C-alpha cells in the first residue's frame, strides 16, 4: 500500500512529504487507520535533540485521529468505519499496565520513543525500498494512514470534528489528566498553571470544568489573553514577587500547581506559591539537576512527575469529548490546522509560539 507521509531523515533536516510503502496489512490485534488529522506535539520536535536515540529516518506523529479502514484478526470493540483517536503505546501485560497505569508501562520508552517493537521484515519503507522507523508512539501518524494496535485506539462519536480530535490522545490528555487524575482538583480548589501552551491550557480548561480557581503564568501576552478567555487569572512570568502574587490571588497559596515548562526558576516559584500540604506536578522532562530553594518542600508540600496525565485513554478521552460537547472543554480554540504538506511551516510556527496546537490534515481533508 502506497500513501503520503512526512519523513524526517536526519536530526538536522526538514520534514519531507513523500510516498511511503506499507508492506503488510494489519496483524492480529491491529487496525489500519486513515488519518483525518494529527496534532504536532513538542515531543515530536524533541527528536531533533534526542542524541541519536530515536531511530531515523522515521515517520513521526503521535496525536492522530481517523477512520478504521481495515482490521486484522480479532479486534474487540472496533470495526471498519469506526472513528478513533489514537494514543500512546503500552505492552498491556506488565504490572503497571494491568494496574490501569499504562503511561508507566515497563516498556514505555522503548515502545514509544526508541522503536521497541521489532518486525521480521521492514513494515514501512520509502518508495525506493529504504527502511523507515514506524510506530512512533505506536502510530507514526504524520501520514495519510497509520497501523496501530487496537488497544491504542479509542472509539469516538462520529458526529465530532474528527480532524481536530488527535491532540486528545496526548497533549490535551496530559494537561487535563494531570488535573483530574494526578492532582485530583475539585470544586473550590486553587491551581496555578505554569506555561500556557497546549498542555497548560488543557489543564486550565479542565480545572475550570472541575470548578476550581486557576492562575495561568506565562511570558507571552497572547497566551495569557487566551488563558483569560478560558477563565484563568493571567499572570506574567516576569511579575515581581511572583509566588507572593499567586498567594494573594489564591487566598494564602494554591493547593495545587502544575509546571509545564521545565524551568528551574519557575518550579521553585511554583513550590513557594503553594499553601502547606500543596502538591506540585511536573509534566516536562528535566534535562538538568533540580536544585530546590531552602524551605520549598516544608510543611507537607510535595512534588511529583506526571506522564500522560496518569490517564487510561479509553476512559479520559470520552470524558473530554463529552465536556467539549457540553461547551466545557473548548479545545478547538487552541488549534490551527495546516495541510500535511505544510508540516515545516507548522513546526516553525510552533517553535515561534505563533500557534498553540498545530494539527496536520492530509490532502483531501483540508477544511
């Protein structure tokens, strides 16, 4: 089967949209999905800084959504024609997977980042027969089609705007899941969100839906304006005495904080902004040591790292689409669509902060 896909051939090169070849149909437990849209996540772009650990050349993309066009063997609960959102890969049988914590799968890094599922023959090649690394996050969905394990696909209401739903499988799932699952934010709680990108603004929307008071911290005025429209109190990251200001806005300190930036300074500010017993969640991967200022973890304050919002995608994604249908999780306001052919423009705009969440739409599906 031949179709178009965006191929990254080296860590320094631009994406090249070219013809690729899928050399086998779906095996038992797999489905072939025609992609309607795929979000661009900063994890996709971080491959350029992976120091050779992620195999290239590859088809990236891991926020795909589309229509099931073929199934292989017994696929419980999915049929041809179903609309699905794709999420991260997991083994399904380790202790954490069996314990409803698939984001902490024993094989998560191998399966999602480093090409851990080995094939006897090259599953995906370029037009000349050169092997391409498939299954980035179990998907490789910067493409017109993606082969995925049925376990990684979540069926959704066909009346929903399918081309916009892909980010619910990772970026929006992470922010919302951090609020609902990891922190357990509820009515009347206070939350400070550091970084008003896709993950941070998803957290803002989830906290608002949960009935919490939220402060959003960022350095981009346009991101702060968007956070305010989503019912957060905007606060510039360069504000004088930032922790004190957050404490004033949250009646003595936030009960919860979420850092999406990985900034050591902001992480310390977040801890100082917490009330006693407060909980700070980190979603960004840290690439340096994390020195903490004296006293930041006193009086019951704690800090934890959160992967994929501690989510079971099959439970959280339907919850988010239901909130969207009720007008309580307006994630579409964060999205700008691009033709798949314009993937390099989307990457440039994402890096420059011109767009919160780019979504790539294959040819023939542009709006």
